[in-house]
C-alpha cells in the first residue's frame, strides 16, 4: 500500500462529519444522511435551549430582587426536573403507541444510518428520533432528577451578579454568562435528551448508560469549587481557583469533543491507580546497577561486559556467568540492605518527633510502604531529596519551612514519574515527526506541511506533551500522523476488562501455550537480575524467536514479585507484519549476533527506534524447520522402496498392537474369553476364523459384504424373507460398515422401529453397483484354523480385520513378498514378561506357527489393498501425499479399510512412519540392519508425532511436549512438497524493551479510530507497516475486539527472589 492511502474512506468520512458535530453539541443531530422536515431541526434547537430558558426565568427573578439566589436555583431546578420527566414519559408513550406495528430492527451503533419516516411535528417517529429514551426505568427517574439539580446549580453558578463580583468586568460577565449556559445546555441535552457518542471512549459497550453522566459530572466539579468558595471565608486560593475555573468552564465543550477529559469508568480506575501508587506507595494493579545487565547502556552504547555473538544457549550461559554474579549482588542490595537502610534513615527524621499531622501521616505511610514495594524508586527519591536538601541553604524557603520529609518525597516521586513520562512522550513525538519524512513509505503529500506546522508551533507541541505527562494520559497521534492531541487519562493497562480474558484463538495458539510457562521462568531470573532495565508497571517488552512474537506487559510490581501479561501474535505473516518483523530481526541481530569485530562502547545504530534490545532468555520451546522434499518424494527408487518398507513397518505395528493387547489378557485362556466378549459370533475356543481367499474370477463379488439376490429391492431398508432371520458368521458384533449410497438416490431411515439397535440385532447394508449378481443360496464358508502354538492366539489380529475382498492370487503373491526374516526378528524381540508361566521355547514356537504368519500376511495385504490397490505399480508422489493425508480417492479396498476405523488408523500411522523413514534414509543414509530399523521405529513411536498440522493430535502433542513433530505439506502454486519438523529444545529468545508511551499513544489512537470514528478498514493507513513505530504489531497486541492477538495469558505472578 502507498503512503497516501486514505486515512478514512469516503463512507467513513461522511459518517465522521455527521458524528463530530453531534459530539461537539452534546447530542443534537443537525447533519443527517437523508432529507428531514424542518420541524425536526427546530424541535432539537428548542430542546437544546430549554435549560437556558428555565434558568433564565430564575435569573431574571433574582436580578429584579424578587427572589433570593438559592430560591432561584430551586425554582429553575424544579422546572427542569418536571420538564425532563415529561420528555421521558413522552418517549415511553411514543414507544408503546408504535410497539404493535413496529417491525423488529437491528440497531447498528457503528453506522447510525437508520432512516425515520416523519409524519408530524410531534409524531411518534419524531419523538423517538429526537428523544431515544433510557434503557432502564431507574435511569429515567435518576437522570431526570440529576438534570433538575444540574440546571438549578448551573443557574446559581452563572448568576450575573456573582460573576461580576469575581471579575468586576461587565464584558467578561456577559461572555461567561452566554457561553457558560451553552456548556450547561450541552450537558443537559446529553443527559436527558440524546447522549452523544463521546470521543473519549474506554468501554466498547455502555451497558449501564454511564456515558450520559460524563458531562454533568465535570460541570458539577466546577460548581463544587464555586460552592466551596461561597461558604469559605476569606480564602484567597479558592477565589483564584474559582476565577480560573469559570474561564475554563467555557472550554469544556472543546475538551469533551477532543477527548481530553476521561469517561467516568476510566477516570475512576485511573484515580485509584494514582492514589495507590503516589498516595499509598503501592504498585498499579492489574485487575542503577541494573544497566550493567543490559546489552545497551541507557539505550545508546553497547555494554562492553555483555556477551558478544550470542547464538547458542551453552555459549551464552558460559559468557554471562560473570554478569550473573553482579545480578546476585544487586538483588541482595535491593531486597535486604537498601530497605532497612532507608527505614533507618527515615526513622531519624525530625518530623516524627513532633505531634503528627495529617500530612506527616500520609507522607511517611506512603514512603514506608514504597521502601518495600518499589525499592529502586524509593532509593532514587530519597537520594534526590537529600541532594536538594543540601543545595537549599535558605531555611525560610517554602521547601524547608512548609514541607515535611514525607511530603517532599511525595513531590519528588510525582516529579520523577512525570519527568520520565515527558521524556518518553517527547521521544515518541519526535520519532513520528522525523520518520514521517525519512521513511519513504510514510511520506504523504501533507507531510511537509505537517512538519512545518510542528516546527512553527513547537512550543505548543511541548505544552501538549507536558500536559499529557502531567495528567499521565497518552499523547495521541491522530491516525499516527504528526498531529498530536491529548488523550484522556486511563489505567496503565489501557484496556477495560480482566487481563487475558479474550484472544483470537486459532491453530497457532498452542505454540504460545506451550512456551509461556518456560518463558515465565526465564523472565523471573531476568527481572531479578535487572536484565530488562527499569521494569515498572506499564512497561512493554517484545520477544522474538523465529516466526513467534511475544508481547509482555508489566501490570504490577512489588517486593519480590511481578505481575505480567504475555500475548502471542499471529504466525501467518501479512506483508505489513513481515516488514516490521524483519526490522525487529535486524535490530536484534545487530545487538546479539554481529558483535565479534565491533569496538568497545559501539553505538546503537537503531537509537530512536521504539524497540531497544535488552537481553536473551533461554526458553524451552519448539524450533521450526521447513525443508523442500524435491528429489526425495519424487524419486523413483525411493517410491519403489516405499512399498516394501510399508510392509515391514505395518508388520511391526500389527505385532506391537497385538502384543500390547495381550498384556491385558494374561494367558491364552483369558485371551479366548476376551475375544468371546468382544466378538460374540466366535464360538470356538482356542481357534480363529479366517475369511476364505477369493478366487480371481469372483474377487469383487458382493458376497464378501452381504447376501445379494437378483430379486432384492435395492431400496429396501431391511433384508426381506430369510435374510432377516439369518446371521452370518463374521457379520455380527463388528464395527459398523460404511454405507455405500447409489448415486442420485435419497437416503432414508426406517420409521417402523427404533433408530438404535443392538449390534447383534443389526444388519449393516451396502450397495455396490456394476458387480455380478450372486445366488442368495451361495454362502461363504470360513474354515477354522488351528494354531500350532497355543500362545499364538495372543498375537492374532482381530477377526473382522481379515475379511478384505482380495483374490487368492494376490494372497500367494504377498506370501512371496512377505519379509519373513523381519517378521521373525520382531517376534524375537518380544519378552512376554506379563505371562506368569511360559515355555522356554515360546518365541521359537511362535515363529514356526504358519497359521499365525498367514494371518499377518492377510492383514498386511488388506491394508495394502486399501491404500495402494491390487496392482504392483510404483505410486506417484501425488498418491503418496494423498495417502499421507488420508485423502485417497474412493475404492472398494479403501471402503473396506475405512469400515475398520482402528485398523485404518494403524495403516495410516504405519504409512506416515514409512514416509518419515524414507525421508530419513534419503537424508541420513540407509538403515544397516533390523536392529537399527526397530530402534528407528521405536523412536518414532515414543519421541515423535508424525501427522498433519491440522490434526487435533498435533496440538495435543505440542502441549504434551513431544520432543519432535513432523508434517508433510504441499504448495500447489509452486508444485512442491515440503516437510516441517518441530524440535523441542532450550533456545535463546531475544527480548527488547518498547517505548511505553509510544505503545500507549498508538493504542489511544486505535481506540479513538475504531470506537469513535469506526474506521475498521483492514487497509487503513494507521495499520500499515511502520518499521520504526512497529504500528502493525502494536495494533495486533491490543486487546480484542480492537486488536487480535492469538494468545493472551491471565495475570502471571512471577516471584523475584
């Protein structure tokens, strides 16, 4: 996307131009997207001026000397209360009048495009349009009462005689009276008529109609100061404050429209946070030895003590051992020595020797708590205060005369915090200003003009930055352009709602779930050692490893603990995501991997970027390697060997399957009883039934599936006549077969009986087209087979796995191909430790049992028949890929195999193992002997998950921390096959600290742009890649619904011992 992509599309521009005047005036809708009768606008103007008219009545009576000022306020307030109730009752009446004929409508608060059909000046539609009404009856009464109080006190606040006493200027009195009433009318309209959408929006939904109280609340704050001045006697400071606030009162509509004043929910949380941090010395809640541990000193010069060329865990840990000793010393000083030293210092203060005042109690309570909760800052504040105390020699100066030690430390703490914010915000503003020109893709047509304006009005920009720092509110860059506004104060976490409650969960989420516990452990050590710099509540960190990006937000920090939230960003990189991730990689590589030949104290080439590298952390996670399999999967020799290897792997897997089953039986007799319970049709103890191999000429007869006659109706739901009464051996108690439908037929269900029947009472039907009809009297005779070894039944495969419709010639052919030596080797590896009594020649007897071998020959042939068919051609690469993914085209053999789900899964698993074996042999060399092959297969079984990324088992394997995972993929655009291997190991994750104010500012713009301007265009300018501000990544890391992290942890408490 080019730099001149529209900030707002045409539709959103029109929408914004309609919404902003409504916000400015407190709710009146004078600009609509359609034609409305004049009386709609006239009615809104009348309602807007109604409070002024009612207040003017009282003002006139007071000015004429008819009523006292407080009676005047009561009269105006009572009139407004009655008027507000009448207006709300009118709305309720209009709703009830049209409720019977009104169609259900979906209210879309983002478009505000509902058109009304106005019938008359006071018609129902007109009333509902102008006065939407309240959602709750209690708010109808409460807001009306509040409107009356507001009008009464507003009348008292703006009495001309009172204003003249403050300023002694008639012109000033007129200006304040006129524009002051405009402010009151705006507040009243928003409260009782129609609540405007506020620029300062913290919550996405206003469930309890709190937004309507925002503007009246700030009016009440100004009135409260005036009331205090009225009833206080000779208080100069109150008089001066009241004079200033009367002037500021006129600019309240501007402050509301620009979103500088916070909504009530954000104000409450922000106020509690400031009180907890500065009033009580605690840490904001969720719900300089330090520099030597970092890669860059103060973010400018590279630390000469930091390990160079950090690429492997072993080398890094060895080189960092010296720094860890410094970290231990630092931790001892901070957790043990410094707190007691500061307590001793404060205990000797003279202020504690006298009678305690309120200020002394507040100040010392705060600092005594801060000593433990925020040791570093407490130590810094005490040092700064002590230096200031030594430099101020005049004992009559207010610093020495009026302030005790506790209050001095409070002021120093506030000054320190606001100064750090000012520097960080100024760095953010300059970064936006410079990169808007230096980054070519950010250079718009208006860039030169905006830069010139910022240079000319730089003092105003500094003022905005200072006010923003003073209020501890974000500096909001409009659309992330060098156009700066003051955002409203909000908590440091920037978002409402519980931490980690929402995330855009997808298949990539599992990788973050696996690594976060290990990352949290690594963060404990790094925070304790000071490797992450000055980590305060509100600090943001970015971690990078391969394609993974972790966003860390510090929410709380106290004595030996820290509370953090970790988010994971998407792995499927878009172009914007990739551009910023590439710059992040460059910064980390410059800091950690390209330092072999650099000079001591080499500068940070990316100074000014919002990301400053801190350290690397050893974390146990999955490395991701992807390889192109060209030359392996399409090799004729490899594909030819694949079939033979598949037979070997399948034999091993079937033997292992039966052997594990035998452990639950314990003895041949128990095995026989178990089979009786599992397969009720088997009535022969110690013997196993086997399907008759088909002759070549009848290999595809449906005789193997179900009886068929020429006169049978293919649409019958149940067999007719004798078929209902006959039960074939091998037909009952089996896994239900897959029903084969006639193309174009309609599937129906019987209505004559229950839908669910017991297995022994159900006949599973399948229809096969194009196959020869068979006489219904012709029955399949399955001869009984006696094993030569009585223990062979422990390893016999289930009966229903031997019913595949394969011809006799193919069985004989499989006997020739069957790897008998491999089969004997596998049997020789079995120990049968679970058998209480066993003969010494057990394994030899098993190897000599031809009946057992024939069962495995038939079982292997059945699986080959399902996956490869009956021909002996070498499979193509595309067929191998489809077989690996389980997407083979339909065939009779596959239909039979899928009807045995457990056998199908074993065959699929064996094929995937075989494919992985083919890749390993091509990459690492051939397998030398049977022992090596068994070891390889056992490793696959124990340490690997071999399947597809889309499998549910893949995610489970990641969470269970399987050492290795393998998947096969295909790129249809390039026509190549790829292999993906995940390896679990301890690797180094790079960590950098982000400019806190840059993140808060961009999030503030995101909140304004989406919640107020509703600019949700996926290609909008403010979401495009910005390599310096990391704009796209910052948007992703925001809480949903504005951001879209794929993972977000709950609050993690990290002990920092």
